[in-house]
C-alpha cells in the first residue's frame, strides 16, 4: 500500500472504492446463473447480419476514411443523420449538426459534462433512485447530491422545485423508462418539469437510452423539446443497434456542445470511426424501424413474463413497477430486509442474480429494493429465474421475521 | 456568455481555451493544402482488406460477443495477446493479462492516469518539448510542469534527476522517436534514466506509440523493462493498424492497472468491443509483421525526402532532427522568428501547413520551432510542400531581418 503510486493517489481517486457488488456480479456472468443484474440487450436480436454487411460496405467503399483519425465532434454525416432524426421527431425544437457531438457511449457524455461543470463539492439534483453509472461518474468529480423524491411518474414537481431552488450545477433526469425504476413521465408531468427548469434556469441533463424501446406507444415529448436552451439530451445506439459499438451522442446548445468537444479531445481524441461508419451504414440501410418493432415485441413479452412471475412467486407485501418500455422492473420488498448481504447466498444457492437497489440512491436508503432486468433472457428463463429468486427471498423474509 | 451553463463552468474547464491553431489547422485539411501538421498515418497503407476480412469473420463467427457489453479492462483474448507479445519482446520483465488494460486510444490512458493521480497544482515532469495532447490532458486536471531539458538522445539525465528530486506525481516520457522531436534514447541513456526513476521512486508514464515504426532497427529496451515496478507503459494500434479503431493499452503493475479500470468504468464503461475483436482477428491472421515491414520502408523513404528537401529549401541557419523512426521531424529556425503568427499567411499563400512548436513547451518558449509530419503524404508531395514552406520562411526571415 506504500508504493509510490498508491501514496500519490488524487483526492478524487481515494474516494473510489472497489465495489463488492461488482465482484459478486462478475460471478453472475457464469452461464449456469440466471442474471437479472446487468442492463444487457438480448444478443440473439442484435442486427448482426446488417452489421456484417455494413462493415463490408464501409471497408470496401471508404476504408481510408473509416480507419483514419476524424473530428472530435464525430463523423460529419452521422452528426447530420442524428440532427435530422431529432429534428423530425421534435419539430418544435429542430437542431443542426453543430448541436450534436458523438460520444464513446452515453457514459462518456456523463464524464465530459462532469469535467466541464463540476468542482469538488458541487451540488447535482437527481431522481432518487437514479442510474448507478451516472452517480459513479459524478461522484468521481466529487459531486454532492440533492435526491428528488419520485412517484409513479418519476420526479415529483414539488420535490424537484425544492432541488432547483438550491441552484445546483445541473439536474440529471431520465424521464422515459427510467433506470432503475422503469417509470415514465406523462405529457403533463413533462410540461410541469420543463417549466420548472425554465423558471429556475438550471441546466438539465436528460438521459434517454430506452425511448425507442416502448411497448405500445412512444413516451411524451422529450424535455429537451420543451426547454431546448437549457438541455443537454443524451442518446445512444447501445439499445437500438448494439452496445459493443460504444456509440452515444449529446444534443444541446451549440456553445455547450463546443465545450464538451474541447474536453473530449483530451479524453480520447474522438470516438471509433469504424463504429461510427458501421452504424451510419446500418442506419442508411433502413432496417432500423423493422428491427425496433421486433425488439419492442420481444422485450414486451419478456417484461410480461417477469411481471406475471413476480405476482406468482414473490413474497406477499412486495411491490414493483409496471414499465411501459425499457429494460427494468424495480422491486420493493416488505419489512426491513436488506437485499445486499443476501446476494452472495442467492447466487450460490439459487443461481440467480439481481442488483441491490441501495447503490442507486445517491444519499443512501433503499436497502429493501432491487433492480431486475428483463431483456437479456428469454421469457421461460425469466420465469424460472423469478421463481428461484422468489423462493430465496421468501426464505430470507421468514428468517428475518423469526 | 451569461447563460446558466457558462456561469457554471468548473475551474478546470475555465482554463481551457479554444486553440487558434486548431481552427487554422481545420482549414489545413482541405485537399488543396499540403499538411505537415497532423500526426496522421498514410491511409493508402492501412491494411483495409485484412480489416474487412477480419470484420467479416468476427461478425459471422462471434457477432453476439463482438457487439455486446464486455469487461472494462478489455476483451480477455486481446489482453492475453498483448501480455504475450510484451513478454516475448521484453523477456526480462514478463507480464500477465492482469497487467494489461485496453483503452480508447492512448489518449484515454493519459486521461485515466490524470484522474487517478492528479490534484490541482500537482507537479509533473515532462520532456521539453513534449506531446501536445498529453499536455492538454494533464492541464485539464490543473497540473503544473517541470520541463526537462533534452539533448539529441532525449531527456538529459542531470536535468531529469533535478526534476525527480522534486517528487512529482509522475514523469511522462517518450523515449522512442519522441513526439514532437523524433529523438530516441540510446541503450545507455535508457539505463541511466531507469536508474534515476528507481533511485527517486517516481512513477513513470512511458508513452511509445511509434516503437514498431523504426527505419533500420528497433530502439533500445523499453524503460518499463528496466523499471517494471514503477512504469505504466502506453501502447497503441493507431500507428500499426489504424487510428480509427481508437485502440490503445496500458501495461503496468496489477494494482495500478486495477485503479485505471475503476475510473475507466465511469469514463466509457469499456472500449468498443467491435474494434477490439476486429484488431484481435487481424493480429491472429499474422499479417502484422509483413505490414509493418512495408510501412517502415515507406515512412523511411518519406522521411529521407523531407530531410533532403529541408537541406535544399530551408533558410540558412535552420536546424532539424534526424529521426530513426516514427512520424516527425523537429525544426528550429534561426533568429527571433515566431512561426505561430506566420501560419495563417503560409497556409493562405503557399497552401502548406505545419504545427508551431511553442504549444509543445509546457512552460513556454520554442517560438522559432515547428513540427513536421512526414508520414501522411507521398515523397514527391513532401518535397513540394517543404519547398513551398522553405520559400515562405525565407521571405519571412528576410522581412524580420529588414
């Protein structure tokens, strides 16, 4: 522990602890374990043949471009595509390519925004609970949190107003099929929330990785379309095409996007041009609509299987969300049970894994909550896994009560 | 300027200025301009067909893996490949896969190391001059610099000892075909330098992007092989395969690499699995040795063309380095000429571009220096470009003298 590296760690780095949960969940990748833990899309539905054909065309027709250095902001034609798509989807708030920057997954957008805005101790408002990976990213830049209470439609306006009145550096909000809760703001809620941002003039980071994976109909208008001058909107191809591309983007005011580009240059120069060109080629082949329509059906079926199994198998008094899209169901268990210390035993005995909900709460709490992913395994495996998990939890609750 | 984003900029971000040079060099990408400014490999020598065939095999045989999320540290088989290659090249200091982490280009390694080690105001030792992109990365984390004087073999031991005696957080050194000077440490110099690190117990960041592109013979042993417990060694596929993959790596003590993985998770989760699998497949096809042998010949010829043209065309009193590999020649012009304000005129009038040397000097100086890249253009274009640049500089010097 006294080597010259360890004695030199930065203050920010000293705060990073190796997550016990992360270590356990590495075990959960074993093929004999049913894992509801990750946020993994169904690999059997990746558009692999379209990707293969796209890579072939890209490397045959413009290999020199697709393998060379390119602009930090991203491949020009892909910025144009995203700008056109966003403008078509949100005609009230059209954007130009200069409003778009490609990122190495949405995760990098969180890192870049942190770098541009956060000094140690700065306040951020987030939903409570919120996406763990975002909290880790902000925490590395020594943020502090004002957690905003949620109801079934996400952040409660009164609680949000209280947070924004404290003039945080920014608020981080997932309005659609939220991670981890699966909750979605309705149209009225979106309007109320956007008005609050306009009133308090606080920058809004709107993260929307799952919007395209709705079950019945798209969620309401993006918050960005309601407050375009205040919003950095994060998008990704991880859930619609494939996460392995590490391809996300940010749409926002031109000057803000230019600031992100300045720090992205120092972070990785630019995002993989091969990934960008392959994605662009797939998008131009017009398979995306049909692909998404298949994906929506499959994920809806798996979600239904999970919800029905939860009703059948989980201990009485458990409650869960009913998502209208996305990848996650959020479960609250009855009584004072703490699901984190249970995890190693459940993995070992029942060969099933979940993510304890506590780490999604920026300032603590939520020991009796867990996040379950329903997209990675087929419906029958989902049913089997929920049955095993239900058994384990029922036993644990009986022990707690005894 | 008073929007709620701009008023909230972090201290680190307020220090980032939009580079005037960067804006000029965007113009230099125009096809009618001969640019010696970038660090771009020759795209006509990218192993495009090998890449295409590799992408085809990867997506045919293991598309689900190559498109899915993967470990933050990198694809297991690629870590094994790099560990085996490093161990074979440096038998005195073998490494395991656990000593290797894949990064989104070497640039990301600089970002991750900065995050793990740097608090505002911390001291770093670097060669003077040093790689501009590294200085930008460190500066974003508010580093201060102890610049180490160089001779024809790179960092001078006496000057380096003085820097290390100040116990900097780390030293950043490019021992082989240095960026920007093209200089290389001989075997004796390497031993002396490694001994200094061992004596002062300062972590060493050894950056070696160009080592494989030697003209006659490989440079001496890596500094890592001489001080393995103190070194994070950065490598990249950008110059050997293609930069568009954004694929680099770090080799170092296991505990140090684990720290980098912790912060990489928050930075981008992991590097493009598609890029990693395609690179791995190309490496397994064993074309690399022959490819590098071709590349060495081509770059050597282009370098010779540049050196001969410099002797013919540049103003009397100019001096330049004679690199034994890599991508750059470093030029020092006579007298008090400042090449930065000259750049826009030279680009406009002579349609040729270079990078002024001043920004490569962490604490200022070097106004009469410039970096010239010789790898991107064919030899006859290199000759033409140097002739144009020589004309412009001769005129400028005449004006200065008058």
